C-alpha cells in the first residue's frame, strides 16, 4: 500500500512512520512536513509544504494512496483556543477534502484522544469530537482515541509530558491507558488492510488490532 502521513516529526507520528517502514505491506510512505526530516528511508518521499489549509502545491502526495495517517497535532496548553481549533479541526478537514479529491477510495485515519466528547467541559475534547464527527461525515474516517502514547522523542512535545514520560510507562499493563506508538501505527495499517471505516477506536482495541498485525 501507499501511505500519506502528517506529523512525522512528532512523537506519535514518528512512531507511526517507523511502523510503516518496518511493514512489508507498505510500499511507499509520503510525508508532508514543514521542514526536512532528520532521517531518510528507501520507502520515504518528503513533500515540504507550509500551508496546511491549501494543499494544491503538493497534490501529487495525495494521488494514488491507500491511506492517510493524520498524526499532526498540538497540546491545547501550547496555543490559544482559536489556534488549537485551526490546527486540530481546520488543517485536518482540509487534508481530508484533498484526499477525497485525489484518492477517493483511501482510508483517512485521525489521531484523536481518550476523553474526546462533544459535551465535555474541556475545549480540546469538544474540538476533537467535532473533528471526528466532521471527518466521519466527509470521508467515513477512522478516528483513534489513544490514551498515553509511548512514542518517539520529540522536542515539540509539551515539557510536562517529557518530564512525566518515564512514570507514564508504568501504565503499560493497563490496556485502556497505554499504547506503544508503533503499535498505534500497526493498528492503523491493519485497519486499512481490513477496510475498517467510519469508526471510533478506543485504546484497548488499538492494542488488540496491533497484536494481530504481522511484525517484521
């Protein structure tokens, strides 16, 4: 399969990218990013682009792909509410519309988060829930709700997350609270292969899907 990924330089996206590299099911990985990545790989094509509301200059990246793994995101503690909505909702919907235009049969995967709810008291949870709703309506997306993602090291991660990360790994025995970042990627690839569409998938099911995906 050919895969398009967003957020490859981040903690979750970097882990999902490595899962793609190690999978024999993935032929090519295309990454849309604002700056060059720190590494190369024989499967990887990088498209440098900085306007995440208009993908016309990099529409080639969306052509003939089987899945878009949208791992781009930011903590609500790092930006204003307006900027958080723009990044979480508007950037994602713009990518989904472009994918629908150029690869209408592709699966769109969106990393949401545990606790996402339209009626939440938390702004981030409401925005993610709106994004899930709109993506499912538009492209029959698969929306993933991981809890703690034990992913790649990334300077873009919130400082508190980096400090607490070793302690959060103690959650590993709890299937609803912890997922390895590469397992999240494996679950996405398995869902693509099985043509799973229009669903919200919680943390425990993510781990179940990953456990049944071939590891190279």
